[in-house]
């Protein structure tokens, strides 16, 4: 069965279920209704899995457009103030970011590694771009955008972006919680009918936030603040009532109508002027920009900072949406997509962009969306910012502010935070709030780096517990029996005694004919690395007095060079105290790796009979 026939069959099943649901609308059989809704959901998921962009005829094209127009148009309308601000804060023309939004939407739809990604000009790069504009003029910004795309593509071959899978969820959620305050603080001036934060300066206008809010309440319009809060509550309660209703589209169109019928100076047009979509190509010269070799080299090095920031932010958005919505993401495709997007944006004389905002902050169910949502977002950019841009800039600021406050509120995953509170995992909440505070005062990327470093050190501390087993010889050694004591070094340093039983020792002890006397076998479990080797050494030093100490490596999965170096120092100390050291459970690869250490190499040459390989 081909794709078209399968899609047609699934659509027919959906129509049949819709008819059944209408017949049951006046009945109260909740079980039957629940079964119908579950079946419809499974069919929608099946349709989403069939194809992201399989449009083989007009019917399938109309189906995808019908399913995704709400999310595409919603994102385009909601992104408008972010796009204008990203272009404005570079120190150039706000319209420079429009082409990035168009290119990002279209390329993301065809090449992205996820269904939920929407690309837009990034506010992360605004400060970097502002410095470049001041030094070389706007003509240098598209060159840097291309360099960012090339650097991201080069980094993608190192596969380091897969490390995002090891970032704890509380770090990502702390980032989103901080993003709430960043968006709210960055656009709160709109709520007062002001535009102080969007004055084409590229840096913070006020000395601190306390001074900023003082000025807002002194000079701002409190009626505008009330209207902004009213718009926010309309979106909030509307989302509670009907999650599929494109309220942001309806609010924007209402604001557009109000702005046309009742013109006001407190609108986006007064902030940014007449802005429209303009497509142009990269320029190779300007009044301050002459791209010689040394200038391009400086810009290439300078672009490394933006590359790092954009890549981290892109992966944070992808990872956050993947975890909190269950929508899988192909990180390799995602990185390739953001690379291609920036290269094309630079060619078309625009600014850097990345997945700065995702569909998870919309009142649209992400699982039902596919890449057509992103394509329709790009086409909506042409419609709203190209053909009707001068009308859309007439929207009053309190409409824009209400939408932005709602989008900021929807950044954190509130059910996840409620679950942490309900299950009394308060420490994780404290960590998230701390990361969000760092995000607000020092930056979003800095907060995630600090949070990840803390998580890594905490993980290293837990992994430093030295898992091991200790076997000591009994008084009846002649009967070939041993007393086994299994010990696991816990984080608090206590030994946990599991059981005592008898165990044969032939596999862990060299030939008994050549070694007479008491012995103690120390079995390493798992990995031996620089993190836990200190605890292993501390446990070995506490072993009971015996003639022989046997170090068993049969259950070791891996060990690193630093661990071998420290073990060699311990072995020297034990030998100097007149104790024999034996090694068992080794394979030839382990021995070869040990011999990179000079002392271990000499010890192996002189006492080869003290080493027993696995199976020998």
C-alpha cells in the first residue's frame, strides 16, 4: 500500500469516528467516547509518522495544510516582536531579521530533525552583532552569519552535540524558568506603552531593574498595563478551555482591527518605523568594511562565540521539547539544519538565527504537528511582514505585551514543577530556581553551563563510590574454603556487609602450589577511573593483615591511565611493607595498557608469575 492510499484510508477512518462521536454527543457513555478519542489520537499519530512532507497529490497537501495552519500562523504572529527586536538590536535595520525568519521557517521545514522546531533570528547574537556593526558597519554581519553556519557544520562532525543527552532535566527546566523572566523583563516596557528597551542601542538602557521599573511606573501608562494583563488572562483561560483554538491568531487580528480603527502612537510602527520584508544579497564592501584577509580572520575568530551560544541554545530547545513533550529529535539533522539556515541567511544579507522559540509555548498540541507547521510559518512571514507589514505594525503595544507575557508564562513546564512539589523533591526545585536566577542575571547560556558543571561534579561524586568485593582466607585454608565478604563503599564511606558464605577461590588466586600463607582477594567491580580510584586505594589500605593481596580485575569494565598511575604508587607502598601483590582476572589488553606505566611495566617483567590471565 503506497503512502497516498494509506493516508486516504486513515482519513476515512477519522471521518467514520467523527460521525460516531456526533451520534454519541447527547449520550453519557464516557467509556465509548474515551475509546473513540483514543482511536482518533492513534490515527493522528499514525498520520504524523507516515510522512512529514509527503505531498503526492492535492488531497494530501490540503490535509497537511489544514492540520498545521494554526501553528504556523500563530508562530509567525507571536514571533513578530522577537524578530523586530533581534534585527533592531544589531544596530542595523529591523527588517534585516525578516529574511532570516523566512529562510529559517522554510529550511527548517525541509531539513529539521524534529517536528516541533521553529527557527527565528536569535537574540543571543544581538550583542555580538552590535559590536560588529559599530566596528565595520552592517555589511560585515552577513559574513559573520555565514561563518557561524560553517563553524556549526564543522562542529557537527565532532558529534559533541550528543552530549546534550547527558544534561539533567532540572538544568533545562531551570533555563526555561529563567527564560520566563528574561522575556518578561525584556518586553515589559510595551505593557506601559513605552519602548525604552528597543531603542537600537544594543545594550541595557537602565543601570538596574529597580531603576527601570521606577521609570516605567513614573512615565508609563497604567491603563496600558491593565489592558496587557487583561489580554494575558484571555489567552490563559482560553488555553484552559480549548487548547486547539488559535487564540494568539485571533488576538493579533483583533489588535490589528483596533489599531486600524483607533490609531495610536503607542504601536510597533512608532517603535521600529516602516519595516517590511526585503530580500537582498550579501555585499562585499561598505563605508567601514573592506574584507581583506586579516579582517575576515578576525571575524571568523569572533564568530566562534556566537557559534557556541547558538549551538547550545538550539540543542537546549530541542532537548527540552523532546523531554517535556515526548517528541523525538534527530540531533544530527537539527545541527545540520541550523548550519544550513545560517549559511543561507548570510547569503541573503541577514542575521544569525536558531531555534529560539518552540511550539511547546503555544496553545497547540505539539504531537499533532509536523514540519508543514514550520513551512507555513515561513510563508506567513511573506504574508504578514511582506504584503501587509505596514498594517500589522499598527497593532497597539498592549496587545503585543499581553501575547509576550503569555508566551513567557508558557516557557516553564508547570506540570513538571507541580509534580516535583507534590512528590516533595524540593531540592531539585531549589536547583532549578538557582539556575533561573543565574540565567536572569548572567545569561541563559552561562546558567546552563554552570548548571551542567554542577551536575557533572555531583555525578562524579556519586560515581566515586568504590564498588568492590573482599575475600579473606579462613583458618581452614587447607580445606580450600574461603569466607566471602561483599562490600560496597557507599557515598558516606560506610561498608555494607551483604552476606557470608563459602566460595571457591581457584579463579581468582594463582597456583596454590607456589603461594603458601594467608591472603586477601580484592575484587574491583565496574570501572576504575580517576574519580573512584582514591576510594579503592583507601579500601585496600584497610584490608586485614595477610601474606598476599590479590587484586582481581575480572569484573572491571574499563580503567584509565590516571587510575593505573595511582594504583602503581599504592602497590609500591604495599610491597615496601613486605606484602606480596598478585594480579588476576586480567586480559592481554589490560596488561598492555598497564605497561604504559613505567613502574607497572618493570613489575610485570620481573614478576610475570604474579599475573594470571582470564581463563588460564
